[in-house]
C-alpha cells in the first residue's frame, strides 16, 4: 500500500465537485479533512475551466436537474481531455426514470473512470432488474461481485459497490473492503463523502482500482475508530472528522481489512 | 400514545422533501436519525415520480423560487392522488409579497394536510394583520390558539404553530405541546427538522393531528435531554442527534408534556 | 472597542445573505450564534424586498451562476439605496475567467462597502498578477498591506484580506488582526462565516473598518478558545459554535491581538 494520505497532504490536489445540494458541505469538508482542496462550481460558463485546473472531478446526481447534467458533461469532457480521474456517484439510480436516463446519458457521452453506487444502484445501471427504495442501499438478487466485475469490463472502468462490504473491481481484479462500521449509515452523506475521498485518492494514484480500494479502507478505518467512541450519529460525525484528520498511512496499514478475489 | 417511533424504525418510510438550500442536510439527517429514509428531489422531470414511491411529502419554502414552487405543485398533486400526507413549512411568510403569493398559490392549488409555521407565519397565512421579522418566530397580537383552530377549520387541515409552546389543531381538537428547550432556537434548522419529523410520523399514523402532536413531543423531549448536557449550540446539536437516535417510545411517554384544550 | 456583541444580541439585526450552496448553513448558523438573525433569499422576485427589511447584505460568489449574480445586483442596489452595509466575499476570484468577470460586474454596478477575500483573491481583484489555486488562500508576491490600502482607496471601501494574519484597511487606517488559530483552516466555511460576522458587526457599527476589524477579533478569539479544547476539525467546529455563543465583549477585550499601522 502506498503512502497515499501523506501524498495528498503534501500535494493538496484540487478536487472539483459537481454534486448534490444535500451533502455538498460534508463532501467539501471531508475532502479538506483528508488534506485535499475541495472546489464546487457548477455554472456552465466556468465549470470546464474549473475542471482544467483540478486534479480530479467528482460528479453526484443526488439532486440532479437537466441543467446540472449539462454542466457535468462539460466538466467531464474537460477532465477526459486532461486525463484526470472522473468519479460518478450514481445516487438514486433506479428510483425514477429521469435518473436512469440521465445516468445513461452521462455514461454514453463521456468516459467515467470510477462508477460508484450502492448494490442496487450499480445493479440497475448494469441492466439488472432490481428495485431501488429512494436513494438507500438495499440488497440485490444478483451476485454483486459478478455484477461489479462484468460492469467494469463492459464500461472499461472501475466499479465501486458500497454496502456492508464494499466491492471494487476493474473487471479483472476484485477487492472486498470489510472496514467500516454500521454507524456510518446512521448519518446522511457518508456515501457521498466516500466518492470525494475516492476522487482525492485517484488524483494522486494512477491505479484507480487501487486508489478506490485504499480510499474505502482509510474511510472505513476512521469510521471504526470513531464508532468506538460514539453514542449516536451526532457524536459519531464529530469523531469521524477528528479521526480522519488524525489518520496516518501507518495506522491504516495495521487496521485494513481487504480481501482480493 | 402509539409506539410510532418503533413503527418508523421497522418500516423505514421514504420521506420526500422539496425544501430550502440552507437546512436541507439537517432535514435529511434528522429524518434519518428518527429511522425514516429521506430523499430530496426537485427536478420537474422526476419530482412527481419520486413522490409516488414515497410515504410523505415535506415542502419548505425557505429559499423558494418560482421553479421550485412549480415542482412542489407537481409533487403535491401526486401526493394528493396517492393520499399520502403533505406537510408545508411556511418559512418566512409575511416577510415578502412573493412569499405570501407563492404560499397562497400552493394552498389554492393542492391540498396541504399539515400547515406548519411559527406564530406570525401562520397568523399571516390565516389573514391576520401581523408583521414578520425575516424568518423568525415572533409573538402575535391575536390569540394563537384561536387562529390555529379557525385556520385548521377553514383549510380542512392540521395547523401547527411552533413557538415557546407549540399549538396543534385540527379545528376541533387543539393540543399544546410544552416539551422542548430554548437551546433549540440557538441553532438554525430545528423548525425545518420539525417539519421533517412531522412528515415521518404522519407517514405511519393516519391521524395527522395525533402524528403532528407526537412528533413535536418526541423532538422536544430529545431537545430537553440534549440541552441538559450542552454548553452551547455546537454541543447541543451533537447531543440532539444522539438523543433522537437513542429515543424510545417509552422514554417519551414518561416525559411528554401535552395539554388538550 | 464598543460592546458590539451586546448590541447585536439586544437588537437582533436581520442579515440577508445571497451566498453559495456549500456553506450556506454554516453562514446562517454562525450568524445566529453571534445573536443576529440570518435570512437567505435569492429569488429575483423577492430578493430586493428581503434586503429592504434587513440591516446588512452579505454576498458570496462561491457557487455563482449568472442568475444568482443578477439577484445580487438587485439586492445590492436596494441595500445601497437603504444605506445598509454590503459585504462581498470574493470566493475563488482568479480561478476562472467567469468569476473574474462577475466580480468585476458587481464592483462596476453597485457600491460594495466591504470587500473580503484571501490574499490572492484580493490581489487578483486589485489587478495584481497573481495565481489562485481553486478557492484557497495562498501567499502572494505583492506586499499585501499595500495592496489592501491601495485597493480600499481606489474602491472607496473597506478591504479585508484574510490569511494567517488578517489585514483590514479603509485606505487610510490599516489594522492587522493576529487572533485566530490554524484549525480554523481545517474546516470548510470559516472564511464564509467571517463575512457573515463582518456583516453582522457592520449592521450595528457605522464605522465599517472598525466593525470588520472587530468581527475578525471576536471570531479569532473564539477560534483560539475552541482550538485549545479540540482534537481535530470535528470537535473544533463544535467548540467553535459553543465559544462564539459564550463570548462576551469583555472576554474579547482581554484577548484581542490587533496592530494598527
């Protein structure tokens, strides 16, 4: 495992987000806690210019509109040209026809380097016949590892399926990250934060599969450490930020819980 | 009193919000802390579809635009058709002509099941001649209980007036909820959170007057418990989330402070 | 030094914000913690009306769009006419051409009473040839005090440059505020909060240079007190709100660290 956290803190990569209005602060704040620099900019007049000075682009369709999707396409095209990683957090895919169509439009128009979602969102994106309840993780009927692997191959990208265990696949290698704690699901935004962290890690590690896997380990370890001190979602969020801030590559090396399949 | 909290945690109802950009995260996070599933979606292309898979709709005009109002009308019509409860938080009514007009437009176009506001907002909505200072609760000249009761009757809905004491009326029954703590007013968003909680309770209790009254008891009890440990608004917000998460129907039964008039 | 905090808490001025979607909650919540009343309203149909009942206007271009800029111009014109202070937080100026143009459009169309930014943002606004990395404070080549002083003279306004040391100038008087703590930079939004606090102080103190200087002292003192108890950005933010809430004019008088040059 590389000393990615050290690299992020030394190089302070700029992570451009076009994201949802619910967790936008938490995404920015968590990016900062890891040592990277968040920037949020969605105006069509400037979004591509902002991407051009950034080291990664994180897209999240949680509160999408057709105008926001247009801005995402402008920025993703700029990111593709600059060859910086583009992360798509497919929030709520499967919940409405509009979300499904807009996600398909993104995947059909630009190259996404890392597609992230919960089990049902990724299954739906991959064409499996699954139901989504709002924007929440649910179990799926299909074998999630097979779905991740096949979808990664089909899209020539990294697929990240988050849940009790996180699955990361590039179509050949598949990792299962078992770090994390159920309290992470007790607050809104940990999924969105994970996309920001993946973007931050991928901005300094050209092996995006490795970067995504590491990002979830680091975040999961911080979650475990925070949960041990917490009495509920209020104190958990406070400790989560403190633990991320005080995380080190060494600490994560000793606590990571990853399996390669 | 029903074991509503237990029911929410077991059934995890989806609570669709079209709300303001200031407290959107806190509304989602508090909904989650109570055990329901928040979803925020305002695009006109999908908002009605999202309502159709939800168990309640919460509207909040805190940072309204005419486009957002149009989406609210689409979603409220879908909610009316599906017969799920619609909560309107009339934030800032009385502060500008535009707010007054848009609130009137909503009330004239769709059926709102529960109208919530502070004393001056409800008085203004009800046609009383009152002044609002920005979006803040202020005392009013009229008798608030009479205003609530008459307005509930006129609109065939539940009226919730929040303040030092909360007034809930269906036009016949009127409840006064005395739970709560002044520190709840020291942070931004507790009023908006209350609307989310009312929506969550009404999603599993067809007696909306009872649901609204219970929601404010539960939230008020959590506020009292949190305040006892707090040194200011920072720690209060942390404890508030922890206390909500650790709340039980039994705890609230022993601490509720409600009067029926 | 005036007892400005006491005055804010007694008069509860309404502070109208048209701001970014990232830190909008934190701006509102910090305004409240100081004792003022925040209101956020950006619809073109009502923004000027909201300004007319307010005591200060705070503009922040962090997630600007051309529509938001139009609303800012409407509100700033209303504020100019009412002679209430207008604060502009020039977030990200220098990062994209669009931001530079929009900031120039604001400065060319309405009178800004207090222009705030980090060293590189103000230098860029003032026509210095500097580079901005996203929306983050960076050191500049020019002498920051000279830049602040000259720019304040040119624009007939107060210039606030924030950084390790804050510089406040009206073109004649220049203050250096040394209060504050590096943990303030570990969370997103302290810069935006500072603009809200400056607006709150200027709403009750017609000497805007004095108000801006005081605002940064008060906030910096709270930051120092909070930092002494914190283990990272999570706990720091909690303590920061508690310390602001428990601040007094006397406490700040004994801890302020300001130099006049």
